[in-house]
C-alpha cells in the first residue's frame, strides 16, 4: 500500500493545485518512483489511498499496467490518518501481511527488503516491521529505539521511523473502519510484548515535507550528484 492521502499543508502553495505524491524530483513524480521500486521488488498489487485532489492521482497512475502492477484505489472523503487509511483499505489489500510506503518520502532503500520482511512476518508472530533511519535535522529526537531486532520506546538514542514498514492485517482489524486513527499509538501498544521488529537503514532517506526539502532532494538529481 502507498499512503497518499495527506493534504500537504507545509508544502503549500505547491499542493494547492497538485497532490504531494505527484510533486516531482528529478523530473519524475514521487509516486512513480515508489511504484517502480515496488514492481522491481516483485510486488504485483498496490493499493493507493487518496483524499486531497485524489482524482489527479488516479489519472496519473491509472491501472498500474505501465509498471506491470495492478493498482487499486481507496478513496477517502477526508484523510483518515495512517492507521485509519490502512484499516479502510484492508478489503482492497486482501492479504494477511503487506508492505506500506509513505508517498512523501524518498530513499535509496531497496524495496526487496520489504518483500523479505513480508515473508518473515508471515512465518512469525510479529505484527509489524519498521524501517528506521538516522534522525534528520528537522526531527532530532527520533521515534523509536532498536534493540536486538525489536523496536522499543526508549534506549541510548532514538531513531526516526522512515515511513516504510510491513504489517499484519490483524493489527488494524479492531479499529473502526472509516474513522481517523493514528499509527504511532497502535504500534506503541504492541512494543512491550515484543510484537514489532525493525531494522536500521543508514542510506539516503528524505522526508519530502516542505518546499525547501523538495528542492534539496531535486538538486541531488542534477548531473554529478548522488541520488
């Protein structure tokens, strides 16, 4: 699943006329970059949720056939937040374990890692697997600590959740469908039981949340720069 329902208020005025997932870096929409990577990693079906200017997202990505994917859409009248959006889309996702990607992040993380995590969760009792990254300057305090492969709420130095994860559907099924639900409280409830695994990714990662960060990332795609 690709989470693409956010309004992108910090990205205004760019997002007044275009949904944030369709903003371009290196001449290509962020959304398309995720779809390409998911296809290369072997995923076949992708569900995209949307709210603000969602019609543009459907028109741009279509049925997904250009990436050899089947793309489905979960339309939200009002954005349901992360867990709410996932819960609402469960009937479209279908499977018991699935990967989720935030549309407004960019990284050079290989999505084959998400496919591998899906397999591991299918063979374990864990409810989620999170990809954590070093804290960016705009989020210096982090979110979670990683200890012996398990995600914790405290430790020597917290890391930032990258927006890339794998989840078991049963984590979301108790939530009321069609209502707003945040993801962090849902995950934190499972941490004491050791139900959330994780990994620390140290490569390129960017939360494309402001025009300045969008411009900074786009500059990486100029000749001679690393992407």
